[in-house]
C-alpha cells in the first residue's frame, strides 16, 4: 500500500487531486484541518505501486543492498525509538524484501535501469517515503479518522457539500472529547447536540456548554443556601468523601449556618479519626453513628435544634462497592432512616467506561447531584462526565486541591466546556478562584 498526503482549500479539491495522482481506487485514510486553518490535509492510500511494475533485469537486484543501507541510515536519523529497528527486514505492505546478492554467474556491476522499467531499488525508495508518511499520520486521533470517513462518504454523494458535512469547529470538539475519553452513548449525544448548536451559529465553546447542560446538567449546592441541607456523601472507597465533608463544613461555618457533622464510617481503619482531625481544626464536635437508628436520632435532633435557622447536616458514609447489592441496600437503609439527600462523589482521572458503569450502579440510590474530586491531578475529565450521565446526576461542585482551607468551586457548563477545549499539549492545572467557577 502506498500513502500520500495532499493539501487543498477544500475537500472536493483534495479528492480531485487524490484521484488524479493515485487513481480511482485510492481510499481516504485520514483528514485533518490545515495547520494555518485554511483548507484540509488529506492522507490517501492505494494498493500496489503508483508506477507501472514490469519484469526487472536480473542484474538490478545488486543495487538493492546499498539502497537498504540508505534506508537504515534515514530511519536512524529520524529518531526511531523501536529497539533494533535498523536490523529488522524491510517490508512494503505484506511483501518482505530480503537483502539480495548478485547471482554468481553475473558480473556484480549493475547497469542503469532503462526508462519505463521499475527496479527493486525503486521499491526501497518507496519504502523510505512510506516510512516517513507513516510517522506523519501516526498522531491522527480516532476522532479525526472518524471525521475523514464521514467526509469521504459525503464526497461520494455530493462533493460540494463536503465542507458543510463536518466543520472545523465540530472536528475541534470531536478531538477534545476523544482526548478526554468521552465516548459511547454520552459522546454521541453530546456531538449530536453540538452539531445542532453549531448549525444555529453558536461558537464552539458555547455549543459544547449548551450540550453539556442538556446531557449532564449543573446544580451547585449554593442554590439551596437559604434552606436546610441534610447531605450524605456517598461513593467508592477513596473517592474523597471525608475531605469533601470537611470542605463543606468549612463553607457552612463561613456562611453562618448551624452545622452538624456526623460520620457513619465506623468500619474503615482511621475513618473516624481522620474526620475528627478536620472538625477539631474547625472547632466543632464530630458525632459518630454506628447504625441507621443512631443516625436517625442524630438527624432528628439536628433539625429540632435548628428551630428554623439555616441548618446544614453533613454525613460521611463508608465507601461501598456499587456492584454488591448488600452494600448498596445497607447504605439505602441508612439514607432513608435519616431522610438524607445522597450526593455522589466522583473522582476524576479513572477509566471513563469503568466510571460510567459505577455511576449507573450508584443510580439505584437516587442521587440528584455529584461533587467532582481530583481535578487538580487529572488531565482527562471523561470519567466525571460519563459517570454523571450514567448516574443521571447534575454536577454541583469540584475540588481542585487537597487542602481543606481552599474549599470547593461551583461547576458550570461554561467552565467545564472551557476545560474540555483546552489545548491537550499545553494543559495546566485548573485555576482556583474561591467561590467562583472552575476556569482553565
């Protein structure tokens, strides 16, 4: 197979050039926008050689070893990192090209090839070109490859509509979602809504923000500041529930709310002591509930003591495995006994597909909102988005630091869209601005 790269002002012109050079049998491998933003860059391939291949005089293979040496030197100069690459046999498609020696009954000198004939030295030249073109196309993302397939299909129907089929703005968002690992049903729904908004004339960041608002949704905890809050943080073990409880407690104190902090995590070694250390720094007492009955009594007393004042009840629960029915049923009993709102804690940086499965499993507990943690240590945010969509929860707050004093930041569709569209080659930790949105 022979690869070649073409650049043109639009896809129709690029396809015309592909057919002119490689013929009607050429296929489109990938398409990406040009670096200067003007036009497209298309990589096409065709089976076999572009030049006619005929029988070669037997004396010509003598020139192949020297050409192979040139190829080995060029590969080494290109910085190929694969160990022993220079010693590997050359391949051109499925055909191996072994080193050849001149037949013993022929002189070693190689006469020049006659015009119109193709020698094995030409094959090696093609191999050199193919190696560099492979390196050029190796960085093309799956999203760009999907875009290329759609553009090629559209071009077969109507070349004039190619530029309208997939815009550079949509391709940019596709690449961003692919980098962050937002795939599956969630990715398809987001892209479908983004496409609608782009056609309506929205800017890429606003189109993505509106799609996120519809697919995931956002509901900061601060919207209920004037009403009583009785929250239980739930999630996997190690998701960051205890630190998040401490951050919410610090916020409640600064807002002048009547605060009660309870831990129901009496199983994990050090669970009570960790939260007690945080509450001690805040100057409040930590209550311990070892059963659903004890927790119900503590919650009833906290509501009664508030006497109409703004009240916050925070409960730290033990980490559970959502795939174990016994653990989720026990947690559900705890939540129902104390009439608590479950808030799902979602850590960033894990596998998006695993996160989606976990979010769907936690949905049996009927959480309405979620808090994201570890955003300061994750470059990819697909796990948070996929888990929230699968659990059918709205994103509420985000933690971008492990320090309790720094608190939480409200999440919004605009802020998350900006984080997703950051340049993946120049990612920096999310900027922390207390009581403001998360921003890149």
